[in-house]
C-alpha cells in the first residue's frame, strides 16, 4: 500500500476538519477519508451562530461549509452523531460510543473547543444557554421574542455579538461583565470604551465589574443574582465566558498537551502518524516568535491545509499572522496580529468619528497588531506590514492624510 492509499480518520466536524478533508483530496490522497463528529449534521460555519443565524437571517443549510452531498462526491465519508471514546496508538484503532472500532493509517485531531462552563449556581435551569453549537442557538432562538428580555453573561466578542443580534430583534438586553470593561482581554481601553458606548446607544444595559453568583428560576421567571446584591430578571439567559480546547482524547492516548495539543510547524503531534489542526492546537509561529493557540476560522483552515500537506508528503510549514473579525450592528471589526504585550496604542481616525477608526498596538515602537473598525484598507495594509515586518512611525500611523498603501513601498 502506498503512503496515500490507506484510511485517514479525521476526528471532528468543524472548519479544520472540513478543510482537511478537502485539502487531502486536492493534494492527492487516494485512500479512504472518514470524518467522525459528535454533532448530528455536516460541518457548518460557527461565526454566524452569534450573528445572522442567531438573528434568523440564515438557515442551518445556509451555514453549512459545503453541502452534505459534496463530501460523497469527493469520496469523503461522514459519520455524524458519534463520539470517539479512545485512541489506541499501538494498534491504530479508535473506539466509538456505539461500540464500533475503526482502524486508521493516519489520524487527524480537529477536536476544536467547547464552551467554558460558568461557576454559577443554576446554570442548568431551563432558558439558560451557552452559545457554541448549532443546537445551542436553536434553543436560544426558540426563546426569542420582541416582548421578552435577555441577560447575557460575558462581555467578550460572543456576548457583544449576541447582544447586537438580540437588540436587532427588539429584545431588551442586559450584559454583565466580571471585568472592569468589555473585551478587556483582547483590546485596549479605547476600543472597549467605543464598543460600550455604541452598545449603550443601541439600548443595551451594560454592567461591568459584576460577578454573577446564582440564577434563580421561579415558574419560568429567571433572576440573575450578583455578588453586590443586584438582581436582573430575564426570559432568556446566554452565557459566553470563553472556550476551552478539547484535548482529552489526545491526553488520554499519551500525546503531548500544553494549552492545546502540541504540534510542530507541520501540524505533527508527538506521534508521527497523527496530525492536529484548529482551536485545539498549540503551535509554533516564527512570525510571532513563540508558541500560540489561536481560536479563529482562518487559523483552523490554514493549519488544516498544512496538516493535509504533511499527510500527503508535501510539507509546507504553517506560518501565518493571526487575524480575526467581529460583526456588531453596522460595525465590522477586523483584527490583524496579536496585541498581547503592547506598550503603546496609536489611534487613526479618532475613536468617536463615524463609528470607524484604527487602534494600532506597538511594543518598543514595533507594530504588534491593529484593530480596524470599518477600515478595510488599513486592515489589509496592517496584515502586510506584520508579515513583512515593516516599521512605520507612530505619528505616521495616526496621520489620516497619508494613504496607508504608501507604507508598503
């Protein structure tokens, strides 16, 4: 049997898994490809869950990464609604929750991440939801009505996107954040202040520095009780306090794990016959000069392409600068790079002008990242500046009379 004629089993049915299956065929894998996932449907896009799918503007079929029939036409088998219980690396077998034992020549772990559980009494009450899966959002949508109210616990991107979607549907929304500002872990105070102001202008009641202790449920009326004694009544409660990588399978079979499944620049795990890609991985990035675990669609898809190349003996190291996006109301936030460790923030456009500006993040005068709000030109330039490691003076970054494309010459 040639190296590309055996069976590849891909564990997971998210963005990384779907891309990996497609890329394997594109790069010449001739054998079986089997996707195994816990959810009962074909791989779908997660970003719309907190945006237009939550708002009812798209259907489940509209957010599929590709139609289910496309997998069969490319010789990819989908096994949905099945959970992998264990991996036996010595025999190259995986065990499923229905008793099946499946062999593999190569294995790909695209296990993604799950919603971080909140340490709040009453989380399991009816009408209380996390926002991570299609089933989560279907449950939320069944509780949406213009005459109802919602409390969102968590002021990160998921919480803010959900708040925007629910306000667009006419619901009264209160957002509770434990930290002293929204988006505190990912952006500068200037950006946090901007988003807080916009959401309040749109009618969201934002409370920061609030610790939620308990969710009471009395005959369908839910009350969120906070440590300062404040109480908020709601018909619907959404919890968005982050995600955690699904590494248990990898850990149980003895693969290296450290804030994600440890992989190299070719997406290889500590087992030469197992690759991994997506939110679940911790990988080296020479552009950043350190290891990182990224939670983004672009990372999942690009790393999956690298993993496919590795399995097909066409190794191409994964070296991509991180980028992300968030849609709220008429605001498109596009983020290039990672702002961790910044010591200077330079604003281009002014944070209150036309609901659009850029926050440049620097450390020691070197560009680390850019938050571009309704500024697509600056976003594209920022990605190139980072990839090419070009230096631009802070005063120049702030000067709106200069076309940012000039910085690339």
